[in-house]
C-alpha cells in the first residue's frame, strides 16, 4: 500500500507485508514489522481534509502518515516498479493481466480566480487519476492490448465528493451505466477470456 510521511509529503512510502531482496536498506522495515493492518489502511486512506494523519511506531519513534493519494492516487507506476523489484527486470514478459480501476473521470479542472476556486481545483487534481493512467500507457506502449485493462466511470461521479457517503445509490447507478456501455462490455468480455485462459 502507498502512503506519505507528513514531513516528507512529496515522497511515496510503500508499506509492505514482505521484505525485498535488495542491497538498499528499507527505512520503513520496522513499521512494516510492527504495524497492524488497520493502521496501514488508515495511513493509505488518511485524506487530509477528512482525517487526521496517523502515527505508526518505527522503532523508538512514531512517524505520521498521510493519505496515499497525496502522491499516488493512481499507484500504477508504484505497482510496476514494485513488481520489477520482486520478480526481476524481465517480469513483463511473464505478465498476463494488469487491472487498473479508477475513481471516476474528473472532467475539466478549472482554476477559478478566487482563492476558494483555486483551492477546489487543487483538491480535484489531488484525486485525479487519469493523468497517471495516460502517462503509464505512453511509457509502456509495448504492453499487449489484452494485458492492461483500465476501468473508470466516465460520467456522473465528478460531482460526488469524498464526504458524500450518502450518495452510494448515485455511485452505483453511474457505475452500472458505465458497465452497460458496449465498449465496457467488450472490454470485460476480453478480460474474462484472458483470465479464464491464463488460469486454465
């Protein structure tokens, strides 16, 4: 899982349940050995405008962690680098399926002239995930079409905020509408065939 330290929010911290075979020491190995699952979940989901940072013990000190979305709301690049570290540089040759699920298209993000409008735009940029997806595709054009699958609701979710948990029915309706589109159906049919073939 991905998170960020409060004092070094520009860096992504990967919280693992395993050790990497690497010559480079992991400064967060003590966190990974002692942290409880719920603490790591809180660390990766501590959206700054809704939840306080969480402090997790790292040896004799406690480190404050922020939401993983601070730097990796779409952690596709983090996942790719982690897989390469675990399975070796040639892991792509053995890769059969990679799925990326978005949190809904953000639409056009407009920086308004007021301070409130600019702050709103910055918050939207924080949770926007499409740019990371687009950049990933550009950097990995050799990925086979039947290897990488991106699912992301196009219309309807951009007006629903993180704090609006009471709009679950709206979220469900938008998601069902997206999945009922012919393009989504085709993508899911191909995905099912790929997964069935690779596990058979």
